[in-house]
C-alpha cells in the first residue's frame, strides 16, 4: 500500500474529509482539501513535517505511514497490521490476530521491532 493510499484509508476510517484533514494539519481554507487530494493520489509527496502532522492528526505512527522498512520480516508484520486495519468483520479480524500471533512465534525479535514501530 502506497503512502497516499494509507493516508486516504485511515482518513476515511476516522470519518474525516480531505478538507478537514488539511485544515487540522494547518493548510489554509482554500488549499486544505486540494493538498490532501494531491498526497492521496500520489501527485505530491508531503514534507516530513507535514507527514508527521498528518500521522498525529490521524492517530497513527509516522513509521507505519512510511512503512518501507529495509528488513523484509518487519515489512511482513507491517503488512499484517494494515491487513488487520482493513478488516471489517470480526471473523477476519480474528484471523488477522491469529496471523500476528503466529508471526510472533516465528520470529520474536522482529516482532518486537514491529511493536516498537507500531507506537
């Protein structure tokens, strides 16, 4: 999942419009919605400071939004986390939790890294 898709996904889960997010991040009334649209469509990349504000406003980790970790095992845990966030019914959520627990057993060290990234 690309950065813009992640921003859009979490924004929608929080029931925030593009304009509302833009205003909360600090953009002007005139540009707020446009800037978030550009980020979500990948036409523009937010600066680090703006991305940090977006992450804080949406209540997610900056590292999770960026989540292109060099360690492939950590990427697996991040992907499982996003899958869990995508789940809409309890059965699927339960399966995602089971996968996460299995991943923990598979590689305790990298799981701990993932848990730190999640915060």
